[in-house]
């Protein structure tokens, strides 16, 4: 019985050491930032430039005006594309990461309010707001905790301190 208790205590101490380790935090932030950047750059570049087989700015403007009911549709399509593409790149590189991550979270909240919330969590054919919630939550983690040591923000801070 004591060996089971001792083992449980040992495992608990290992988890606590990992949780408190600064390196673990920075690696987790880097992985989260890369995931956010991947999704948002992909979607934003498709919106702005028609990259990755997307339709580009005009179909997005029509979508924003008719489905999301945001007028003028072109303005909101361009703003969304800029926030997603360049905000995603900023989060991925870790430059102005808190501001960029907060902008991405705001973009997802607006998407939920205007388009996906009425479809429910899952929606038909995956048209619900579950992905919006996940992306907004991850973006808020970066906005609150910052970009970590593996970022351009940290590198610039080191340069300025010298």
C-alpha cells in the first residue's frame, strides 16, 4: 500500500516540477503560437490574396455583407484578413504578441457573434462555434501570458536592456 502511495506522490512531484518549470511554459507557448499562426495565416492569406485555393477578397466581402451582415462587407473582409494574416504572423514570430493575440481573440468573438453562434456548438457540417471558442481561448492564453522566451519580443527586450 505504501508503495502505491509513494508512487502517487512521486508522480505528483514530477507534474508539479514540470508545471513550475519556466522552460515548459515557454515551449508550451511556442507550440500554441505556432498552431495559432498556422490557422490564422492560412485563413487570412486566403481572405486577402486568394492563397491556398481560397476565393480572395471579393467573395469574402460578399460573405461578410450577406451572411455576417457586416456593412460595408469589403471593409470588414479587409480588416478581418489583415488581423488574421498579419496578426497570425505576429503571434507566430512573437512580435507584438500580446496585442496580436488579443486581436485574434476579438476576431473569433466577432465571428461567433455574427455567424456561428446561431448554429450551436457543433452545427451542421461543422459550422458551429467550437473552433472559434478554441482559437479565442488559445489566443487569450498568449495575450495574458505573453509570447515567452522563444520570441522576437524577448530578443528585442534583451537587446534594449544591453
